[in-house]
């Protein structure tokens, strides 16, 4: 409101610090005409735009756990990606997977339309944490391929995220190692428990389903 004789008036805008990182935002103020006749007399410059810059840091991103192990018989395992705090826009984290475990044979990731590079044996996929949320889950489907392969691993590594930064805090890992323990190791046993006595100085062969072992000449 302009008092009689005044040519300027002011208004105060109180900004609220929400402690949440948000993109740059704007507020536009316009002068509303009092009548249609006054509207015709409105001059340029009757709008004022205020730009609000955020002073909160970007969230950091990390895996909820650095590693885990699973036998082949367990069909599904889950681990999470965490943000240090919420953000006003979607956070995208590219994930690259390497390791001795073969994607599609030893494991797959549920709901991943993956990008597979057969030359480098790597899998890559973008994880998106929606605005206002602080975590996303990755679910692995472990496959029992009936092969005795020992322990294999799939290493999930975060690449440069969008709207977040990789955590450098001790205890917050940007790499998750998933170990698959094969349950199909071969068993070795003798075909017979005993043999008749053998003559000293001769060779003796013991057979197993997996091969033969020859001893000798024997001596006492």
C-alpha cells in the first residue's frame, strides 16, 4: 500500500531453510491492475523474479553393505544403495558389475534391462532413487548351475552419479562384492574298501570314479 505522497513501497519475503538440497527455484511477483483501464497503463517492469539458490550440500551415495556371501541354493539376495539425505530431484547412479561370476549363468538382477559388454564381461545399469527418497534396493537371483566352480564373485561398482556425489566416508563403501559359494564340488572315494595282499616289489593300482592312482614298486 502506498501512503499519500509516497512513491515507493516494500514487502518482505521470509525464506525457509528446509535443510534439503533442491534445484535452483524462482518466485515471480506481478503487479495486479486495479481495473481494466489501469491494465492498459501498466508499464514494462511490473514483474519481479526472485531466484532461490540452495545452500545445502548434494547428498552422498553409498552401498548399505560392502559385501555378502550366498550359497547357490539361496535364490534371492538383496542389498541397498543409500543417500545421506533426500534431494528434490531424482538421483541417478550408474552401476557397473564385473567379477568371475557370469551374468545370466550364475546370477541375474531382478528388473534390470542391463547393458552387457561381452568383450569386457561387464554389466552396467542405472539405478534411480526418486526425489524425496533415500534408498533403492538391488535384488540378485542366484542360479544353481550344478557346476563345481568354487567361490565366484560379482563386484558392483558405482560410477559418477547425477544429483549426488560418491561417499568418501570410512565405512560407507561405493563397491559391493557379492560372493557365490558353489555347492557342487565333486566327491572323491575309493571303488573298493580293501584289496588282497600284494607281493613286495610290484606295482599296485587303486581306482576311483574320478581316475586311478598307481603305487609301487612297494617296499617294506
